[in-house]
C-alpha cells in the first residue's frame, strides 16, 4: 500500500462540544465536529459530524459521516454516511451514499458512480452556486 493511498486516521481538527465557530474552516485532513459551526467547512480528508453537532454550513470532504444537524450542502468525493440521528437540510453530491433508517435529508441528492458524471454534476453545482451568490448584487435598490 503506497503512502498516497493509505487512509490517515489521525484527527487534524476537532471542534469539541460546547464550542462554537463563526467563520469558514479549511482543514487539511480528518476533521471531527461535535460543536457548532456557522460557516463553510472544507476538509481535505474525512469529516465526522457527531450527533450533538449543529452546523449552518456547507460541508466538503472525502468521506463524510453525519450524525447531527447540517443546514447546508454536502459534497463527499468518496462517500456519505447519514446516521439515523442526522438531519440534512440542503443538497448532497457524492459517489456513494449510505442512509440509515430514521435520518432526514431535505434537498436534492446526486449519487455519481462514475468520474464523468461526478465532474459534470460538480461543475453544474458550482456554476449554480456562483450565479446564486451574484444575484443579490442585481436585486439591490439603486441609491
């Protein structure tokens, strides 16, 4: 097994219980969240969102496990595991998904088994997000 293919199980970032973060987080590896986040979470590795976690956040990672509440979109480049205690209010893009009985996902779910489909869906999503973020500039009143 090469070093690049081996999965790193060391936790790089921990947001513990009773901790709140307001702002974006960029993590280079495995990230564990048991607290509250209001801002984007971009992880270069695995993400585990514990049952007590409350996030108003878009989440990006390789393998994402959700047990708490995420109000935002989730992008998991390898797989997404949604535990029975999870609530996701947002869109999901992943290559594989496991959703336990009792979980709730309120949004669109794209499961992209091939690289071509993955790239197409991800590009369309990013284009739509760019357009969405530009719209407020056009709706502001003159003055």
